[in-house]
């Protein structure tokens, strides 16, 4: 019995700050890769960071 690799790709996500995508690759029943990409900066993110250290 052989298992095929499968990939689940979500092109667009709602309810995230900005816009993003989720990509999950499963090989032989094991998650090989999971990527969440936010490709639009969140609104007011700069104001949230104002006065805070980079760490």
C-alpha cells in the first residue's frame, strides 16, 4: 500500500489582521510543511509598536 502526498492550500483567509494564505503539505500522513503567509501589513500595526523595543 502506498500513500500519496497531499497538499492543502487555502488561497485566502478571513478574520486575520490584513490578508493571508495557509499552505500545508502532508506526506505519508505526516505534516511536512505548514506555512502561514500574511501578505498585507495589518492596519495600525505601526501605532501598536510605537514606543516599544524591537525585542
